[in-house]
């Protein structure tokens, strides 16, 4: 059937979902317009927090470095207590700073406080990041042990030097110094053990000669104190290194004789006569004339 002329065409019927879609889109757009500034503010705030935290960390690192530098300057000026105050602050802030323990050990060595020096050095050794750092801490132990030895503080010397040789077992000179420290304490057994370790590591005859001389001196020291067993052990090791030393053999024979070991004594005096047939002391012990 034909439409009448001039009649209007009916508008297309709207989909029932069209209003919903357009409304949701409008609402989403409005929401995003409101949220966008807030998101920007949040991002800026987070960036600010990260930046502040980074600056604070950088500031802390710089402060620790500055404290370590100040402590080293105080050490060089022999202001040991002031240096220790700085170093305690470093350790409080970051207990992994191995140089703080190294410098603390050096400060305690400067004060002659061997016990705290040893404790600080051990802490530094456990925190040292590599072999070079451990060697640096170990050297402080060696220097401290030698300082203690030069002051005749034999307990301090033996503690520091013994720790050093545990860290650096190839250094024969440290065994020599440790043996001297034990001799100073009249600890003949430890002196002998350490000297033997040194002899096994000595690189040449000159080095072995130095260690042997310490044994001879220690043996005579023990003999002079009437400690005949200690004297015999030290002198016996010495004559194994230098079996043709007549005076050392005589002292060894006397150590055996006065210690009650007459058989060993007489055998030793016979060796003296083999080297020096007219030696009056050996003849007197052997023949009574």
C-alpha cells in the first residue's frame, strides 16, 4: 500500500541499550577527569618519597666515609680515644664496615690494649670482603704483636702473633717473633713448638739460623733459671740444627745432668770430646778430673 504523499517517515527506534552505553561512557569520562589529577599527585608523591630515601641513603654513606676519614686522621695524630669514638659511631650505623674494625684495632694497639685490639681485628677479619682486606687486618696483628714484644708485654705479643700466623702461616718471621714472646713468658713448650713451625717454613739457611739462635738463647735462659727440662728441650732442638756447636752441647749436657738424666748427659759430654778432646768441662763430668 503506498504512503500518502507528504507523510513523514517515522524515526528509527532506539536500541534499549543505547542509553545505557552512552550514560556509562559519560560517567566513565567524568570519573577519569576527576581521577587524573589525583593520580598525578600520587605519582609525584611517590617519586618524592623515593628521591628523599635515595638522598638519605647517599647522605648516610657520605657520613660514614667522612667518619672513617676523620678517624684515620685522628689515628695518625695518635689521638686514639677520639678515633675510637668516631669508629664506634660508624659501627653503630653499619656493622659491616670492616675498616672501622681495622682502625679500631690500630687505635687499641696504640693504647697498648692488646685484648681489645685482638677482638677488633678478629671482627675485621670476619667482615673483610676479600684476601687483600684480610691481609691488611692481619698486618695490624703483626705490627701490634711486635710492638707488644718490644715493650716486653709477652702475653699481648703471643696473643696477637698467634692470631697472625693463623691468618698468614707462611711468614716465618712471625714464628720467630712468637717464639721469642713465648720465651719471654718462660713458656718453653710453646716456644719450642712455634720455633719448629718456623724452621719448617724458613726459606734458607740464614732464616733457620735466626730461629735456631732464638732456641739457643731460650735454652740458656731456662738453664739459668734452673728449669732443666725446658732447657734440655730447647737446646736439644738447637743442636739438631747445629750439631757441632761445642758450647751448646756443653749446656745441653749440663741441662740433662742437673735434670737427673745422667745417661743423656754423659752421651752429650762424649760428643763434646769428639769435637774438642781437651775440653776441661766435659772431661770433668766424664772422668772427674
